[in-house]
C-alpha cells in the first residue's frame, strides 16, 4: 500500500496555520508541523502527525539550513507550506539548497518583489490601474511640512516590509499618526534610511479581502470577505460576501502582471457611503482569515497542494454569502480593548456590546462557525480555552516547577561544587550579561569550579547593551562595553546544568522552546533574602533602576556563592 503524501506546514497560529493543517489532514495527507512555540494550541490538532522544532534563522541561517536540509531528506516531504514570512523568506533565500523533489509553496522572485514590498505593491497597482491611497515616500530631503501638505492628517506610517531576512524576528507595524509632533516622534524613533518608509492618506472605510488561488497569472478561484468586528485595522470576525466585479478585475490585472502562481489575499478598504475603494496591501501566502473560506467550502490549501504537487487545475466553486467565522479568544480580547476605549462613552459602549453579543445568535441560525472550535478537531480549542483561563487567573508560568533552592539540578551543582550555569533573560542585554560577569568574578574569587554563560530567549544576536546598562554596570565594577547578545539555542541549553532566570516571562519563553529542559530552571531571586519572587527587566528605565537591579543581582550571587561554599 502506497504511503500517503506528506506536507510540512510551517507556523503555529490558530488562523492560517491551523486552517492549512486541517484542510490537508482531512484529505488524508500526512501533516507535519514546524512551529515556533511548542505550547501553541494549534499543535494539539489531531491532523498533525509529527512536530519538528527548527533552529531560529540567525547569522545567515547556517544552522537553520542544515536542519531544514536534514529534515526534508529524512522525511521526504512532497510539499513545504510556510504560513508567514518568518518561514517563507528563508525558504525563498535557500530554495536552491533544498531537495528538488520537495515542492516549496513560495512565490517566485517577481512576486516576492511585487507583493512583499509595500512600495512596490503600490507601484504595481498604479501601473495596473488599481486605486491606492495617496502616498508619500520618505526620502533624503523630505520634510514633515511637505508630507502634511500633500496628505493632510492623520496619516498611516508604514515600512516597506513587515519582515526582512536580516532581522527576521522583528516585525514592523503600521502606526496611525494624528499630528506633526507625532510624525516627528515616530521618525525620531525609527531613524529610517531613505526609501524605507512611507506614509499613506487615511482612507475612511471598512476592511475587506479578495482571496485567490492563481496559476501562471490566471485566477482559478476567488473569495471575498468583509470584516464584521473591526478595530484598528484588524478583525477576528468576518463574513463571506459576493465578489465585486471591479475589485476582482483589479486583482486579476495584478496577478496577470506578475504571472503569479499560488495563494494570495488582496486587502482593500471600502467606503460604503461613496462606494469607492482602495488597495492597501497583498498577502501572497496563507492569510489570517483563511478559516472562513475553508469552513464554507472553498478549500484553498488543498487545492494549492493539488496544483503544485499534482498539476491539477481545479475549477472554481461557488460559496454561500453572509456566512461568518469567528476567532473566539482573539475576538474577546479585541472587545476588551474596545470596552477600555469606550468606557467614558456609555452610549457607544452599550451599542457596541449589544452588537457583539447579538452576533452570537448566528450560531443558532447556523450562519456562523469558529476558526478554532470544530467538531472533528476540538483539541486546539480546548487547549486555547485552558490557556486563556490560566492567563486570566494570573497563574504563574513557573507553577508546577521547582524554581527555588530545592531544585534538584541546582542541588547537584551545589553538592559537587562544580558545573555550568546559564543566566537567561529575554534580550541578553541588561540582566543576564551582568549576572554572568559578576558571577564569574565572585566564583573565581571564591575558587569555585563553576563555569558561567548568559543568553536571551529573543531570537536576536549581536545587540549591544544599552548605554545606561553599561554605565550602571561600570559603577558596579562590571564591563558590558564589549558585550553582544546571543540567543539561547539547543546547544547552550543542553550544556547548562542550571538555568537561572529572572521572571515569569523568561520561564514562559523557555517552556515554549525547551519544555523538556524546564527542570533546570531556577529563579535567581530565590537567593534574595527579601523574598521577592522576580528581578524585573530594567530595560527602558533610568540609571537608578538599573543600579538597584544590579545591586539585587549582586546580593543574590553573593548568597549563592555562600551556599556553594558552605556545602
């Protein structure tokens, strides 16, 4: 009996990733996952056969590439499907280095240039006669006065790219700026190079998307959705709508101009009063609202697999109009934000709450489905709800872990008076590098055979410590001037006998990537006589906070050294 086809889906969210997993799994395809976080609810899907954790793509991606090559060879995937840019961009950069038999569901270089660069997307749209908001590219010699004169206020400030390969885990965000002071402040904070950011006139309207499956510049299937509960340009509740002929024609022209093959969602804004609309951007990969068309009969991921792996051009299908999908937990969080914004406007708040609550009536009328909670795959929803309740109850991430002085891994180091200690915080620029250097000094002076190192959970290497940290450390006889951050990888974690952390955020981040090593975690604050549970991150604070933080670390390390010597 022939083995089933095998697909690696890269990501871990409950929207695009989970929709792709279910779409393929329901068709008998063996689905493997390559997530970022091992506690992601989507990984509980019954349709995931195996989970693979890849190294972060850092410093040119050598470790990532080696792991990806080995994985593709060992598993013999028929297709690799990235669900967002952090997976897609490395695949695009290294596609020639991966096995030829494995189909990569990625855009070609033309589409990558056209759809993953917002300025290029604007230029393509204008060449194709597709309306876009008035814009202003920030260049050498640009001025806020000129920008304001051209676009008025407010404006939307955007970077060319949401992600770039060189800083893959730093996402840029759109900012709405109301006045010249806000624009100047944003420019000062971003320090953009010429032609890397731009501004758009704010277009009043509702958000909508036209989703397509394309082959060699032709649209094979299209689906239109409108946002139902929209806040700050995002929505977790959407409805299916009839395809607008003019918008579909606009999409078709851009698809033809790039000879695009693959999935894409073209994001528009529509002024329902005037009927005018503009294109905002294009997501040429699985998108956040993908569960909606999949739930109501437009199976984009599986049809992409049929196209790319089997060469099968599937005919278009119709879909029901006025059907809804909700990402429940995300929608609840968004409603909480709206409640906070409207708390001084009781009439508007009451109206918004009533509309939101009445929307759930569509479940009884069978007009609504949920992104996560589905009858044939309930585990992701159950996990998401458990995590939501745990978060609302403020249960510490360290619950169930022995993170104090009774930790067995620590006890072994203390009894043997030797071992390797890793100090771990988020960025490895403030707390952990200071602790590493001060611990080395203290342990050496006490003739303790303990080696030390430090790292951060954030996937960012080679960042220097901020000036305020360097000065505060200098006052404590520690030199951070030459320090550059490094991310905690599997090798560093495996080498450590004990991992000292500073707060629950560190614990949560660690458990997302290294749950099997959580028995090594110990709070450094366990050696603080005051009984404080955490040593808070001083990043962004003044030198006084840094000095107090470093004094606390000193006290903990001195008490740790006394404990090591006394046994």
